[in-house]
């Protein structure tokens, strides 16, 4: 019922946003218009771009927790050209009993981070929850921290997202946000995680809570409820958790999410998160497509989403990284077009993204059991610049050919341009006061071209598939 209701809301919101005079986003290669959100930077001040996938183990708990994640995940991510993983961790595994933190679980997280570092993958540690937690048959907030006031809960095995609207689940969120002892427990959990992993070289930042929801008041429509929950509950929670993290970690980025309703083109009601290294981290899902519908390019959903989701980072001057995206069924007729349109949009305004999910099999998995991309997901592997030593003035991707163009004003340090494996390889051309990188890159594996330029020089890097280059 709620899935159908949300789908109807999505169609209505797209019409409202586009009909209000919102211009479609410019295509790659056109005038980009006013500057968008600021960009993420690395510890050397270079502009950082993240391309990668979520990595998870939701099935195993206790002694078997994280056992589904192996070194292969990170080796394969690197071999395909990616540099980013959003790692799902669960509070119910970390603190199975109030005040008792699992050293074994922390050790397992560290082992995963060590693999990521071996393959130069940046990791975002995500405190994940689905439908609050194990009290409702899912993962996330421990049962001991779940308070329902005796309200009812009915499972919806064929539509799990609808369980968020069950009275018991909604009340549990309200208690998490408002009960002082649960606030202290949540900040304590984050302090333990951040203190343990603050110095780990793979860790880029912390995602404070996955897809937070809340209680809808009688007579309140969903967009109004989402904005109220974000303003009244999520904003103070994020500032509280950021302060806890900063007590033990001064360096890593802090990522925070709106409610999932932002995916329907609804601007967030979040207020300012008072941290100098805050990152807005929405998700990019369409309700109709999640329910099995094909992509409809005429509906204007991607344009509506981009118009809505960029308001917050531009207003508050924070980078944006999309933490999850990608439909369940990518074999439908328009899914190739969806990936093309989605990537053009995501790459235009964000500092990066993580697809859902890097696993080996069917469903949402990025690749099959043999490690081959599932239908249309190969489009996520394309040239990009993981790190730019300077100020970017233009960045363009040609979806049809895979060609990539970067223009920047050089600062100090090396700029890196990364390419995925491709039959025939790649050719790299650099103009400006720069040393010339390898003119061609290997075809059998991902590779990186490194460019050094005199500070102040204007540098242009063009990457083209060798098969698209003229002979000789």
C-alpha cells in the first residue's frame, strides 16, 4: 500500500518541480552555469572524486559477522578502476548488550579496512539500519535500544520498505531521537568506532545513520513529515554525533543523510551541521523503479531529483556524495538509458557516489558469480580523476564513447586520472605546462596516469579509447 502511495507521490512531485520553472540540468559539455556545491578534498588538499560501491554483509551476525566480505571485494573494485567503498556496519553487532562493545567485531572491521588500504580504496564507515533493527527482523539499532510503547508491528515480507510506516517502528525512531539515555548510547557507539579507526589510512569518513525515518503525525503528508523530522530530530542528532566523533577524531569527514523521501525530488528540511568537514550524503532511488517499473525518461525524475538535492549543499557550502543508488532490475528496456542519464547527472554535481551493491550474484549485485558486470552496470566503470592538484574549471564525460576531458588550474602535487580495463586500452593527451604521462594505458587492467604541472598553469587532460583514436 505504501509503495503504491509513494509512487503516486513521486509522479506528482516531479510534475510540480518541473512545472514550477526549474530548468533541466545542462548536459555534459554545455555551459555548466553557476558553480555548484564545493568539492571533497583529500589530506593533501587535492580535489577528490569517489567512484565505487557499497560493501556489506547483512546476513551474518555474531561470530560470523562480516564473513561474506573478503579481500576479493577490494581487489576487484580496484581492478575495475574504482576507489571507494561504503562499508556497512551494525550497532547491534558492535554493542549487543548495553555498554558491552564487541572487540571481535571491531577486529573484523579492522581486517576489512586493511584489505581496503592494500588496494587503495577509500572507505566510508556507515552505521547502517534497515527498518530500525533486529526487533523488527532487520539489522541496525540493537533490541535493547528499541522502545515501541507497545504499538503494533506487522511484517510486510513482499514490501519491506512499508514496514517503516508501522506504528511500532515509527515510535522507536522517536525514542531514539528524544530519550536522553539512548542519545548517550548512540554517541557512545560512535565514539568507540571513531576512536578505534580515526588513524586507519583507509578511512575517509563516517556516515552517521543510514536512511533515517521517523513518526508521521495524524493528518501530515509525507513530504511535510520528512522535512519536520529532518529539522526537529535529525539536525540536532547529527550535531550531537559530530561532536562525539570530534572528541576522538579531528580529521575524517562526517557524512549525514536526509530521509529517503528526498529521492522523490523533495528538498530536505535539514539545518546546518556545524562541522568544518561535513558531507551531505543522500540516496538516489526512484520508488516506481524499486517496485519493478522501467525507467521513464519523459517523467523528469532525474532532473527533479538533481534540482532538489543540490539545494542543501549549495545553501550550506558542503560537498555532496550520493551514498547509494541503482535499481534492482537492470535488464528492462530503458535501463541502459537510465544508467547513461543517471551518471551524467551524478557526475555533474557530486563529489562521488557508491552504487548498491558490490556482491557476486543476482539482484542488486554489481557483478555475477564470475565477476562480470550485470546488465548495464558496466557503465559505472569509466575514466575519472580521483585526485586533482588544483582547481577544476571543466570536467566532461562522453557517455557514448567513454572519452573524458579535464581542465584545471594547477596547484602543488600530482593529479591522478584513472581508467578502467578496456579492450584496446586508452590514450591520454595532456596540454599545458605539464610533464607528459604515459601516452597509452594498458587494456587488461585499470591504470592511473599521473600529471605534474607548474602551479598556476592551465592543464587539459583528454582520455580517449584507443579504438576511437585516428590511426597513427
